[in-house]
C-alpha cells in the first residue's frame, strides 16, 4: 500500500515552472531515491511535499489524505519530516536543544521525547558527546547527523532526506548511508534525493530520475543500475 | 561617593527601561529581520493607555498597567497581521517604509485622541525611602525591581519552555522552524504580543518620573536601536546588557560631563563600540 502518492504535481517559483507533472509512489517501508542533477527539481519536490511551496497543480496523497498546500507544521504533525539539503539547523542553539526542537510536535509526551533522544544518541554517539556545543560549531558531517537526528525526534512515518551526502568526505558518506539503512530497518519509510547515484541505488528499492523538472526514467534499483542512460549520466561507468 | 552611587542607581533605573524596550525590538527583529520603527509608537501608546486608565477610568496604577499590556500587545499583533504579515515576501525596504508609516499614523492618532500636551502620570509609589544612605523614590525602586523580574521571567520562558523556544528557533532559521512542526504564524503573533507588552511595561514604569506626550517614543526608540546594534541584532543578552551599558553611561556622563550632552552619549557610545566591534558585542560568529 502506498504511503505517499504524488500525481501530476507541478510547482512554480513565481512564473518559473520548477517541476512539471511529477508522479511518484512510495510504498510503506521502502527507500525510494530521486536522482538528478542540481536544479533538476528534487528539492522543489521536497519543498512542495513539506508545504514550504504550494503546488500549482496535481495531488499529494499521504495515507489516503490529500496534503498538497497544507501548512508545513500540519504536514509534520501528520508524520512527514524533511531533512533539508542546507540542514536548516538552529545554529546558536546547542546540539541537545536542536534535538529537543525536533520533538516539538510531541512536546506533551515527555516519556517519548526521552526515548527518542536515547535512540538518536545511540545512532549518532557524537551528538551526545557534543550535546552542549552550538550546532553552528559542528563539522559538516556532524551537522548532517544532527539534521537527521532532529528529524528522527519527530518520529516520522516518512522521512524526506535531501542530499544527505552533499559536501561530506567519502568515509562519512558511507557511514551516512549505513545510518539511513538502519533508520529504514527501524520502520521509517524514506524518500531520498541524491546525486551520489551509486551509493543511493545500492540501498534503495526503487528510483526516479529527474531532468529539467520532469521525471524521465523510473524503475527498481536494479533496472536503473542496468539502464544505459542512467549509468552514463549518474553512475559514470 | 554618594553622588556616584546615586547616579549608578539612576543608571540602573534608566537602563532597566531601555533594556525592556530593546528586548521587544530585538525579539521582533528575529521575525521581521528589520528594526521595527513602529516600536516607539507602541511605547508611547503604552504610556497613554496606562495614564488614561488611571485618570479616566480611575483604575489603580498596577491595574492600569495590566490593561495597557493587553491593549498594546494586541495593537502590536494587529500591526503584524495587517501590515507585516501581508508584506512577508516583499523586499525589506517595504517593511521599513511600512514601519515608519505605522509610527507616524499612531503618533497622529494619539495627538488626535489625547492632544499634544505633556502630561504627568501620578503614581501611588511616590514616597521617598532611604536605602544604604541613598535617597530614592519608591517608584524608581519599583522600576528596577519590576523590570528585572520581567526579564528573568522572559529569559525563563524563552529558554526553558517549548513555546518560548519556538521564538528563538524561528529567529535562527524560519524554514527550519516550520520543518520541525512549528506554526510560524502563531510564533510571529506571540512575538509581537510580547514585544508590545514589554514596550507597555517600559513606558508605564517610567512615565511617572518622565512625562507622557505623543513624541515620547522618539528618543527611546532611537536609543533602543543603538542598544540592539551595540548588543548585536537579535541578541537577547545583548539587548539587556546594552540597555544597562547605555543607562549607566548616560547617567554618569550627565553628572560628570554635562547633562546637556546626556542624549548624545548614546550615539557617541555607538560610534566607539562599532569601531571596535562592528558586529556588536554579542555578534553571532561570522553570519
């Protein structure tokens, strides 16, 4: 059963059409990857799902509910949490405060917050070691972990991960993808936008390839791996 | 020595009021990312509402302040809803022009409603007390005590409660706040209410030792700008510390240099501090 169905989604920045008639389906428990160059429309798709941008046309159905055009806070309450490409942390707040803000929608459930905090600290022990440090003082990789940790604090049903590997050293990228797989195994469905197609397809169930705001190819990870065009453009082999 | 102590206490009194006004300005800066020029008008309306509640409605000073806090808080929210919210995606210059427009409008309105006269606000706390050999009016002690109590409460609210933290979160990253599920509209409303309330408290506390008139917000708001620039735009400790720095400098300067130059001191201080630390004392690293 699909948790998320996007049908004919079009979104615009002013007059400029950024994505056009995008169709995506995410089944519960999957890792689905969106591939494509910078500016192809992956982040716009995420922004529209998260409610930061209103759709110009089309539907976004999450668990049988039409969510297109809802306010971002309502969408988080429904269980979709985005971990944005530029991380959007609270730079002068401590690591721990950032994580606590992530649990904002569960603010009345102290027990659950404690439990989530424990889980995040187990997944990313460095966040516990640096809990008193300002988020802005962390390294790029640590900031990415904090962004993912903060998103996890909201206990999402569906997590949107926008280029978690961007700007990170190869070793950290590997760890990052391992953590994503772990989060998925624990029960969170994941929609991942990536330029690192090789690593992304190796953990994903299926993928969609963007070009100039449209999806040009889609299929299972194995299909995309063997697709000549995709290999040439994104895997480079 | 006694003169110095007396002047230090004066500095504490003025500084407390400056800090309250600057705190509201700095909180709203976190939402608008421009200094809200209309904040001075809120201060002025705060003074008038308290005065009118006392003289026309016969309320006790403290009760009048409570009414003033609510009225000015709501006026501030109205300002956000009717003017700044619709302008949220416009270039910042439009917010600035709009803020100046609100300031002029409210001042003209105050003049129309209450006249241009300078008015005195009575206080039930007029008696003179002796503390450590200093002769002080009770009102001044109340200004300091009330302002510090309000600031401690505000600090607790912003740092220790989820709702208060949303204000800080939104100031640091608006989209980040939306993505953790914070309703940014509600936070903006809350922030404007608090800023209005702080302006009303500041004006109501200080009016019995100053005067109430339509232009009473001018100098205060200019100085509040100086304070948040000195303290670092958007910084809460910066607004508090900056308020007291200015209060002390003014009262000491007025005594030992000349009281004619009292109001110039703020701006001289601004030049000196910005020459040494262009981003302000509590500047936020790099950004």
